[in-house]
C-alpha cells in the first residue's frame, strides 16, 4: 500500500475502508478474441502546441466521436509536452514526419492542416469502415481489472485468423480516457482524451508473438501486473481508479526490420473497472489539503447511491466537534468543504459513515 499512500497522503483508513476502496476480483474470466479489424488513429501532439489545441483539438474530438468504437484513437505527446512518455515519443518517432499536430491512420500521415479538417474527418470515417470490413490476420482479446489494492491486472489472448510469415509483436498500452490539464489553445482546464500514458510489456513495441511461418489458429496468452506505483510514475492520479477512466489497449505490430507497422488493435472499451458486485459504498476519498487552518475539500466517489451518509470532524478523544454533511447521496463524485476555522491546533479525523461502513481521513490544524 505504500505507493497508494504516497499519492493519497490524507488517507488514514480503517482496514474495512481500504478493502472497499480497491476490492479483490472474484471468479475466472474468459478472454474472447473478436474477429475484427480495427485500425489505429494517432494524433501527434504537445501541450505547448497552439494548433494542437485549436483545429487539431476539434478534429481529434470529432474523430473519437465518429470512429472511437471501430478504431483505437489515441493522442501521443512528445517534444517536451507535459504528458509525453517513452511510449508516446517512440510511437510518433516510428511514424515519422515533422511538426504537430499530425494525424496518422495506422502508419499513414493524413496531411491535416487548418483548411482540410472537414475533408479529413469524412475520409477517416470512410476508410475506417473499409478497414473494418477486411478479414484480420491476427487480433487480441484484452481485459483489465483491479488486482487487490496494489496493482492492475491486464490479460491478453491473441489468435491468428490467417497463416502468416510476418514477425508480429504484441504491445499493450495504458490510455487515459479523460483528465484535466493544461493545453495551449484551450487553457489550464482542458479535458484531454485518450492519451497514451505508458507501455505495459517492456519495450514500446512489445514482445514477439510470431516470427516466421505461423499457422492459422495459433494462440498466445499473456498476463501483466502493473503496480500502482508505476501508474503514479506515469502521471496517473489514483483517485477514482476503477471507474473506467483507464483503458488497456493492445496493438499488434509487424516488425519490418526498419520499423513497425500497425496490423490490428483492440481495447478494453469499458476501461479498468472494479467488480460492482463486490464494490461496497466507498470507492476512494481524499482530503486536500491535510494541513488546514481554514478549509479543506473532501472529495468522495460513490459507485452507488446511499440513503444516508454522515460526514463529521472528530477530535482524537472521539468527540464530534464539527458536522459537515448528513443526508442521501447519489452515485458519482461529490465534494464537501471541511471548515477548520476556530478549531484548536491538533490532529483531527474527518469521518465518513454509512450503515456499518466507516472511513477516516486525518486533518491537522496548525
């Protein structure tokens, strides 16, 4: 748990609340490999790039809306961007080209500029439909779940639908569906979508699963465990983890000897989810700041509605010194102001209680 505690420093949870935050997964799961052909659409971008936040921003959102169910649509940051990483930099370097924003359909530069975004949008829709109709050589089935309270578990199965003599690599990426951050042309509160955050299985272009003649029907199976500390290092906020915000994506690359070409893609479209059958009331919650002489914000994520939630401040003697909230809450995210003005210096506990479930956050009044 030390990696989780390093990110959510305000947690001082009882054991039950920790369990509710990141439950174990139950049962077995069958990974199905669909007989589909899904191309990869990549936007080469940077947080400091004005055009990336203007016409490039609009086109990316439109393409994601148009073909997000039929293609892997991702933003790959590079060149000193706030959100660049080894995987995103390597992917755009493999595709080549100069400047930004550049949109690639598989490995092809679509030649986007401010005057042709409507034409490119229509072209992408048509060509993705054509690619979807092609029979796949190889495809992957993929699933990602929380693994206890310290890691993600990604399971992948590949199936060759045709005989091939290609050298095929399987790469798995963590893609963040949505987060708020700076973007030139959009400001400091821009909603970034489908950003490549990291490669899971070693090298950006993954591991070899076929080399030389490979028979139709050949299959491979893989499991990857990703510690929360690794997600943190990639810039991913653990708050609300398990709500579908993270996507595990598989890309099948052909190693041509001089580079890598996209063969096929797939993604866990529901994102990383916890088991709703086992998930109890508390998903995650945190108090910021934890050292408080005025007011703090208590952020709470509820996977289900509750009839009665009580939030109060207690001193270390167990006495309630300040009520914060009492009443029903709908599923989703909530924020409460915790007023510390007038409280004597010392350690306090902000306590959340529903039925028999209790969680606490430490608050220090200097």
